[in-house]
C-alpha cells in the first residue's frame, strides 16, 4: 500500500506589488472562488471533487498575506477547508514580509522570495507568526510546513522543528540547485529525518534527462497515473502530489482550464478506484517512519509524455485563437463540457 499525500498550496496573489489594497478584493475572489461564465472553478470545487471521491487532501494555506489584509480573508479560506473536513497545514510565501502592516522586521523594505534568504532567527519568527495566524483563524493540530517557491534551506528545517512541527514538505528535487540543497548527497525522493523533522519531498519523475515534479497543473493524467503505479511497484512508502487552489482556471483566472479540470477529476477517480493500492492520507495520520533507502527516480515517458505535449499544444493554440478573436473584434463562442 502506497501512501499518497495529495497536497494543495492555497495562495492569493494580486498580479503585482503595486496598488495591493486596491487589487486585493478582486484577487481574493478570483484566486479563492474562481468565478467564470461557467460557474466557480476555484478552491470550493477542488474540495468538492475530493469529497465526492472520499479522498484526503492536505491544504497548505499561506497565512502571511493576513499581515497586510487582516484576519477576515484568512478565516474565510480556513472556513471553506474546515467545512470540507480536509487538513490544513502551514504555507509561507516570504514575498509578503515587506508588505506587512505593521512591519515584521524593523526597517525591512527588501523583498526576499525564499525562506533561505532569511537568517535562522528570522525564519523561526516567520514560522511562529504563520502558525499564530492560522491558529487565530481556528486551525488546530498543525504539524507540517511548506516553504513558498520550494525556497527552503538547511536552517528552515531547524526553524520548523523549533516551532514544534513534525513534518516539512518544502523540498523539490526538480527545482533546487545543488548549491541550495540542504541535503548533502543523492536524490531525495522518500521521507528522511533531519534534526528531528521528517522531510516529505515532492515526488518527481524523470522526463528524458530532466526531472519534473508531480503537479496536477503540469503533468498529464497519464503521467501521474504511470508515476503512481511505478512508485507502487517499486515499493515506495509515499508519493507527494502538488496542486494549487487556482489550477482549474486558465492563466488569466477568467475561465476554466478544461484540460486540467478533466485531469483533476480523472486523478481523483483513479485514487478512489484503486484504494487497494493507494491510500490518501493527512500528515496528522503519519507516524515517524522514514525510508531506509532512497530509490531511483521514477521514469515516465513515451505515451504519457506525448499526451502532455499534445495537451500543451492544444491549450496554447486555444489561448492564441481567443487572443486573435479579441484583437479582430470577433467574440469567442462559449465552450461547454470538459476537454
């Protein structure tokens, strides 16, 4: 039985760092609820699809934005996830640090994208602050952390441990350079204990010569399915899948991305159908077991990769067509159903 951590990073972005207060209300609506001409395709729909298939999801909820916009919006997000009976864990995007009101660090006017850009004592303060914000919003039982943009460093694990958290899931082998990796050697693919914290890395597959992480918005369903079976057959303890709250919408957050909607549904149907091989779990359900070896990276190519390339081409062509129609004044016809 392979444990599957179906993780969703829940974030709100305002499309830039100027006019934040003016942009926030619209950005919150678009990123959280995802209104489109076809209905809502944001967080509530993702939660509903998981619920319909009886699956467990882990919602890493970014909380530092509340230092700028107050507790109400964060409480609203937490309420949606709690009502759906899914797990909430801590997510931090440090780009919000210099936008906080009042400031978090004295005279901090520099935008720092990664947790590793901060000193250990600052990271400890940020994790403690993020936890306090979630707890104030009503979240209990917090035990896991994920750094925004996979920007962890070795100090991050120490900060997570000092905050009393048992798990971290910030490491992405496909997105980190050797110079920034907090792990000394090898390819980290399975849980490992460091400084009392257990790291659950994002699962990756080998796509030709490069690595690609298992992200709902960036892999075909066929790739996700093939990777899951490959991990199961190789005896992997766990697979960590990544998604966002806005994955079911197009890049402009104005309409559904039918390709990803269908992919998300098919993945949930697959996990529901194959419960004898895969079990979706929460971090709060995990014990302290770690793998005694690091396996080889999963290799997925051929037909599953070809499907992704075809989907990408179709999406680019469709996006370009809509832009041409807008430029010439022709009105695109509504699309119904899934792609």
